[in-house]
């Protein structure tokens, strides 16, 4: 990167496509087959697939951004009821990868029409209003696409600060806006056109639609495949929300286009989305000026294009506030590394990127008492693993009017358990790792020199930010174990395990700067 330059390096890496999509991996593994393994109802195949995606393959910049997007457009594999539910979430991951450096408007539509999102937030099967029974369209997605996926709860200045009236924040939408927008998302269901049901050898259910059905965008343009003969349930009523009116009689695709265009062009989107992406990738407390620069890029990439995500993420990652020395010396700068990020960082750094059995990790690691406590695309709710505005009570951050989103996952229990978990995966222990094992070939060559080993790990894990005080604590622990160049590998590995674990449990590693 130093010879190439930051921007050239970033541009080149952003242009790498996903070398193996989740759908391709599932196909290779036979997970699309309707057989006695019941992959159509398995959660296990999702965990295998997502850890394959996270731990292997090139395109690491794309995947890191896709993970950040998954925490903004949050849904959970743990809460779906679809047949082929794991495949639906894997397809959603592919959407985030595909659109990571595309345009926000196209990404917003792909999210809205995703079968996984349709199941998670009840677009799937939402029916038009029925005055005779009092039935109203489901409001869940209409509310969340505004509150969480586009404009937020309150009107914002371009720099992300709140607009106020009489000293109070101004709400962006009302319940009437939710009711009007909810009509837009009625009538959508899975697209089964051209797909033939397959007899299931298990016998329950007797027939299965192929997995392709959860990889296609939902549609409201044909008869309901679950209820042959019933016309689409899309509402043809007038739809009023956020100051616009979609006339009565407007069909589903046109209503969707108008609604998403209106949300996309709302002035809140740039600062609302931009600030959260800065928080996910760089620092929890960006300055208003940093947010403004990113939001302005969202509004116009310099060529008159709004929502250009490649330009937005370049603006985030290349902003002076993101990498200058001033940030390293500012206590307000930085972010707590999430548990999943810590594990993925370790695995990719030390070659834990190959599973000979192709099982990768085949269980849910969400429980912090038995595993790492976080799995991509398995948040506990649509509000992600943590809130962007979370403030740790009775803390230095609270006293300085700072937020610490990732600290919502931290308590006395998880701190202690994290140390145990780090010790497990650093040593390649723990049944949940299956056949994944770290490779320490470079470290074995210098394990006899404690200072050289620590310098090496400081560069790999903390980008050279291991402080002198931290080194003074770690070095004696390494030197307590006598290691020479001729020591057996088992002794060298013991020192390596101690060194890696101590660095990863230090504040210099846990707080990314």
C-alpha cells in the first residue's frame, strides 16, 4: 500500500468481485439438494456458509464493507420461517456483497425485495387493506425502512447533528406516513415462475420448491403461488407519506419505484447512513465535519451522481480524520472491535482459512458463554447487535458525551469469557473450530526472540500501535518461558500462543485506531 498509495490500493481492492458467492458455495456443497439431509430447513448450513465467506477468499475490503452494511440493513437468520431459510439469508449476504460498491438506491430496492427481508419484516404475504374486516397492511417494514434503513427518526443537518424546533428534535415521519407507505409493500410474495416442486424423500413436507425461489426478488405481478387463482394482494388505494401522493390505481412496481426514489432523495439519507458507516468502519464518535464530508459525497460523487457507494466508502476510509496521527492521540477517536471482527481478523491473519472437511464452523456461535458471542447476520433483532447511539452508563465516554455502540455487547461476564475464547482459538482448541487451525509458520521462525516476536505481532494485530506500557507487561510473560532457536516447536508454539492472546486481550488491540 505504501508504494502504491492509499487511494490506488483501495480502488484496486474495491474492484475485486466476490470470488465465490454464498449461493455458489452452497451449490458446490450439495446444500441445494432436496434429500434426506433436509438442507431446506437447516440452520447449520447457514453457519457453514457464512463462515466460509468470512474466513476465506480474497475481496476482503468488499466483505468488510458488506458486513458493515449487514449491520445497517439488519436481519437475523435466527428469526426466519421460510423453507430454505439458510439459503435466503445467504442470498441476502450475496446482495450486500454485490451492491457494496454500487448505488444506494439499487441496494435499497434489492433489500426491500429480498425474500429473507420479506420474511423477517413481514413484507412477504402482506395483504391490501379490507374495510369490511378492518384488516390493514402490515406496517413492520414500512416503519423500519424509514427508521433504520434510510432517514432515521429525526431530521438532520448535513453534518449529522439534529435539526430542532423550539429546542426539540423534529420527527421525520408520523404514524400516518407509516400507514401510507405500508400500502406500497402489499401483495409481494416469492417468485416461483418456472420452478417445479420436487418430491421430498423425507416426506415432510411432501413437495419442495427448489432453493432458487429464495434467491429471486419477490414479486407482486402474478397470481399468488401459494393460493392459485387468488389475484395479487397489492393495494391500489391512494398512498400518502412524507409529503408525496401515489395516485389510486398505481400498480406495485410503479408504487415501489416512487416510494424508494422518494426515500433515497430525502436529505437525511447521506448523514444518517454516512455516520453509521463511519462508526462501523473507523470511529464511534466522528466529528460533524467528517460526517458532513461523507454526506456531501453521498449527495454528489463529484460527477453529479447521488448514492455512489464506492465514492462514499472511499470518502470514509480516505478522510484525514480516519488515518492521521492526530486521531491516534485523541481519546475520542477509535472504536471497540466487535467479537466477530476479532475472530475473523485472527483467522485471516494466521491462515485459518481452509477447512479440509468443508464444514468450516457448523454451529451458531452467538452464545457468549460458549462461543464468541456474535455471528454475522444473526443479530438478536432488527436493531442489530448494538445501537449506534449506545452510551455506556457511568463511564468516561458518558462523561464526555461520547457513544460506544459495541460496548452494548460488553459486561463483566463477556469480558472474562472473551479471554477464555481467545485462548481457545489462538491454540486451535475448541470443538466448534472443527478442522480449522491457525498456522504460525512465520512466528515459529522468530519465537525464540521475544522482542522480535512482539514487534511482529504488534504490526500484524495493532498496526504498530502497541504502546510501550503494554509491551512492558507482555514481555516478562514471554520471557518466563525459556525458548531458544533449537527448542521444539511445541515450546515455541506455547510462547506464540501466549503472545498472540495477550496482544489480542490488550486495550491497544481491542480499541481499533
